[in-house]
């Protein structure tokens, strides 16, 4: 039996070229941010100015794809006007939805632009249908992006308690902490995803070759030290090696990334609406390849869910572009916890 | 009006006898408000809701305002049931620690908006107040400067509370880092976090205390301490000062804060005195708009360095 609904592939676009290749390779939706701290990937050289955003929306719409604007940081009083303006621009540019975390902003968006679809960002930390229904009743959100902390059984349980569409992370970087509730980065650097749209920001990173090995530091704090034969990774602070009770190990999380290809039939079964690929900071080549693989996988799975099997070629391809990193099902698979 | 003192919920897992003795001792301190309940992990079970209600009764009889706090990270239907038992307790005020709890409480009873609701701007504060919040706790990473505009425009009748003392609750996960340390699955954790009454210290590879593992919660290893910043808090119109429980010295710390607020002792004295009662060094960066782990010294406190 064919599923009667569509699972949308939601691909990241950190730039106009990335947006174009995402659409060309089969993304149903792309998400992007403006070039400032109104979004949670506030990196130099990344994101869209007004002209690019307009061009991007036109390009995607011409090919039948949707565009979502990520406005998923929490504005402080002084920045409020900037976030407000971003919402106005999203409406003006014809974005298909805006992804918000801040309730104050949702209220503004709902009142000022009632036609704009609102999605609850993963940064909104809603992990139960009670929380999602709060945003639904107050602001009419259409979709919620779930934090990467629930097991699949918990996602299923949650989905039965809300009319709101669900979007899940399927592939890419893995936050071990509940999004929107992690201040580790501001504890060390002063800047966090919530208040600045960054985690472990590059400007706080220092690399140093020492007699003991290559050291990575974040605002002076030693995050990891690598022997000559080890691959050094970006010092995201929850993915460093630390010492607890005399043992040195990845005390919070290994430098793994999330890959849920094998869960696809289950996601279809509970009618998850969006499958999100992480990585607005990634290159257009990366976005193109990941989108292509997931397009194939989703199409295969939609055709024949019970017969679905992960093709080794997909895994190989995804493995190649994530630089040989380990893959995990993360919290979707209970023993990870 | 003098700032009130609150004792936050115990974030660690302590044996039942220790918990009960702790609150007996707290009843005799000059603390005004006590937040009760298990907010970190649903697997921790030495206290049932009925036990917490007993403690609440005892504290209320000692003249304390008692608040029940909800679990911070809600994951399952059974978590929701436990949360609803708290929000629908019918008697005590509830501190909502996620929007699901707000959803259960809004428009029905006045509640406290906990520090994990991400209230960062006047618009959101106004919204939460309109739903029935009579007090809100600022996010731990919020600075005095970021707080000020919210204080200026805050709706009438809502009190502001600031986390002022204790290891900072910085992050939450569904993964249990204590179980991970012991190479155990979370579902068979053997409740080993009960052996770490102030959490388990995580050091950098050069031995510097960095973070603390407390089950699914990650805290700062350094102790957030704003006892030297009470004047700026008072000037900003903060109503309530929160102290987070630790396994030793909580009563003395409460008394010291009380004396300092009442100007019975100088902040220089308090800053010096409190040092010996901390499980680790101090930090206060967040309040000063700096990285949380930094320690800014007041001009007056500097002479003791």
C-alpha cells in the first residue's frame, strides 16, 4: 500500500549555490538563515542577504520546492528590532514558513503576518506533545522540529498526542544535549546557540602543537589533545576528551554524526512530515550528495516500505562525505542513552 | 523591600535520610522560599510525590513559601503523568520547567516560570506573565545588562528571581553521563549518581576542573557565586535570590546571604567567608556579560586577592 502522505526532505542551504544544488538534487524544502545572529548558524561567510534570499526563493519556487527561514535564536531586548525585521522580510520575500524558537517572536509573527506558516525550531526544546500543543494553541504552529534526545518509541508516543506535523533530524551533526537548553558554549566563550546563534565559535578556537601532541583549546580550555596518528576534530566542547575519576575518554559524546537511513520505514509509518538534514555550514558539494542519497532512499521507501533496505552504496557515499566519521542512530536507538 | 532568599530544588540524588535531615535543617534557616522536587531524572525514586508533600507541610509550618518544581526534560508519557500530578496538586504553587508544564498551568493557577523556559526579552516575559506567571527565574546565562530592559518593562506583579549561588546547571541530555562513566546503560544505571552528592567532576586533560556530571545534567565545576554582586542585583530590582543546594554548608550559606542582604556583614567579608564553603572555586562571569566561567572581582573585593 502506498503511503497517502509525503515525507518531505528538508535540506540545509548556507548559501545560494547550496540552495540551488539542494533543489536540483531533489530537496522538497530548503532552510536558510539571514546573515546575522537571528539564526543558529551565525558563521562568517555563511547565509543570505536580502538579494540572495529573494533569488533563492524564486529559484526554489520555480522548481516546486519550499523555503523555510530559520530565525531560531532568542532575541534580547536590544536586538528585538532586527528579529522583527527578519520576520517582515520573510513575509515580504514569500518564504513558505519561518522556524522560530522565541514565543514573543511567534506572537509578533502571528499577529503581523497571519498568513505566514510558523514552525517550532528545535531550539524551542519541545520534547512532549504538551509542550508542542502549547505553541499550537497560542501561535498556530504547523510543524515542530524535535530535539535529538527522544527515542523512536518516545517520538511515536508524542506523535499520537498532537495535531502538529513533526520534523525530525535524519542526518548530520548530533547534539548530545537538548537544543535550546545548553549553555556550555556561553559558559566557556560567552556565546551560546540561544543568545548568539553559535556553539563553540571559531574565533575562540586555538590549535597548538606541543610536545604532548596537537592541542585544541576553546577560550583557553583544553578540549582535546591528539597523538600523531589520530585525526583531529573541530573542538565542539561536548565532543572533547576529558578526565573523570581517573579515566580520560569522550565523557559526553564521541565525534559521531547522526544517520537514520535504516529508520525510514518507521518514520513513514508514524507519518513524520519532515526529514531534516543538518549542515548549513557545509559546502554545496556536501549538500548535493547528501540530498541525492536521501532523495533516492525516501523514494525507494515510499514505493515499498516493507521491502526497504539501506543500500550499501548510500552508506558508502554518506561515509565518504562525513570524512570517515562514525555514524549513530543517536537517541532514536534507546541504548545510546 | 529587602530581597527574598530562595533555595532551589536539590539537583543531585541524595539518600532519603539525608534529604529529610537536610530539610529539617533548612526549616530553621532564614530562607523565605523553598523549591522542592526531583527535576533532573525520573529514575531517581527515593522520594515520591507524597514524601515531597510531607516535607512541604513541615516547611510551610516553619513559615516557608513552598513551591513544587517540575522535571526539566520531559521525554515519555510517564514523565508527563508525573508532571501532571505536580501541576494538578491543587495546593502548592508550581515552578514550570518546560512549556508543557506551562500549558498545564496557564490560565488556571498562578505559577513560577522556571529558569529553563528561555525568557530572554520583554515580549516573552509579558506573554508568560499574561498566562499567570507571578515570578520568573532568569536564564542562568543572562547578564545584568541584558536583564535591565526586562526589569524596566516588566508587567506589574511579577517578581524576578536570579540563580545566585551553586554549580550552574548548564545542559540537559537524555543520555546519562554518570551511567556512561560506569559503562552502564541508562535503563540499568543502578542509581550510582547517589554516590556523588555534589556531582562528579570532569577535568580537562591538564587537570583543570571543568564541568560536573550529574546524571543527565551537566553543571559547571566552578560555583556560580554572586554574593559580591548583591548590590547590583538590588539596584536592578531583583526580588528573589536563589541558592542551589549542595551537600554541605547550605544552611551557613543561606545565613551568610541573609546577613549580607541585611547589610549585617560587608560583601568583602561575605566573599571571603563563602570561599571555604565551596566544593570548588568561584565564577560570576555571566552576570557581568562575560563567559560564565570567568570570575570578575569587585573593586572592593579585590583587596582580599
